[in-house]
């Protein structure tokens, strides 16, 4: 079952990374909603905590990467919106 979890983790995490890269390169944050990013970040962080609680490597792997990516998008939204 863990292989299904890792497959899902890789796909969902990889799907999020191009948005982070595009935002970093273009500095265009006009299409990003800060309240959505905050809710997403908190949700992913809670999934990460839950992954540790359940001792699920796939949940920990996916959510550790995604929480960092979500943090970067929030950071970009804040700093690039000021310019």
C-alpha cells in the first residue's frame, strides 16, 4: 500500500513545483490568492504532522516538500506584490 502512497506523493508534489518555478522566474503573483495560499500551507502542514503521527513515509515525503513549496509561494506573493 505504501507504493500507492508514494506514487500519489510524487505526482501531486511534482504537479505543484512548476507553479513555484514559474512564479519565481516571472515574479507574476497576480493570479495567486494569499488567503488560499495560507489555507493551503496550514492544511499541508497539518497533513505533515499527521504523516509523522501515522509514521507514513509517503505522507511525510510529499507534505514536507509541498509545505516548503507553499511557503515559497506565500513568500513570493508577499514580496512581489509590493513591487
